């Protein structure tokens, strides 16, 4: 009988480095002989693809006057919850059951942070009541201005939440959430603006975290000890 896989989630603002660090951890675990499913939310499923269209401004709500309007945040919260459940049922749960490790770029905490500034947390939590709890959530903190600078440096069109105002609201929600959730490990990327500017051409490096969590959950890509201080 296969041992259950480990379910690890990376969270943070757009531009915080969640995708980079998720990839680094997945690579390290694979080198250690683990089978790893690396994914993101919104997913590549049917609901996830619709969400991506909305985020990119390629899908909108038709108003009574015939004009196109912004999709309501409550609708966004429900779409993310639906995509999450579909992703869990089709990919995540079966893979964990057969012993694969699942590393996910964004999960339920993102819904609370991104939609939570205008939608009640009770509404969002109820919509996500069937979502499996991760074994570990790693929150990568960077200030909103630094995150926006990183997003702009990509050269792509900014999406729905990639504005100074939106990222500031999301940073506030994340800070409130992370401060009250014992299951979330917060990793502060210190001097991130200077580091980003001085190493833009250098290869990405794994975080070196220090946290009171089980070291067996990690490879050397994220190495915990017993402190509650984190650095990059």
C-alpha cells in the first residue's frame, strides 16, 4: 500500500517568486527520488482556463445596457473554488493517494487574499469548504511595490490584480491572514529590491528558510531548523 504523498503549497503576491521556488523544490525532490506533481492555480482545467481569460481581460460580463463589465469578485471567488475542487478531484487527490508529492503554486490562501479585500472571508471559506488542507503552506513575502516592479519587468500586459492599488490591498490581506494561521510558514525575502536589481541576470537560488517545521518535509531547497526568522 502506497504511503500518502506530501501536499505543499507556495503563496505570495504576483512577483513574489512562488513559481521559481516551487520549481526549485520540485527539482530537488525529484533528485531525491520522489515523484512530484508540480502545478498551479488557476489550473489547466476548463474552469481554470476561463479564469485565465478573465484575468487577462479577454472575457467579461455583459451588462444590461449591452456594455462589457468587470466580473464581480464574488463570482471570481466561486470560480476559483470550482476550479480548485475540479483540480483536487481530477489531479491532486489521486496523485497524493498513490504516493506522489504535490507542489502547488497558489491555493485557498490566495482566494482569501485576492478576493478577501472586497468579499467576506466567511463567503470564501464556505465556497472552499471541500478543499483539502495542505500539509504545509509557504508564504513568500515581498512588499507590494517590489512585487509590481518585478511583474512590470516581465514586459507582459498587466492582468486584473497587477496594479499598485490591488497589490497593496492583497498584501494587507495576506499579512492579516499569515499572522493568524499557525499552519502557514512565512518567508521574508529581505532587501528584495536590491537583490533583484543586482542579480537580474543570475540564476534563481532556492530560499534558505529557518522554521519550526518537520525537516523531513523538505529538501535542501527549503531547509528548516527551529527559528521563526526567515531570509533569502
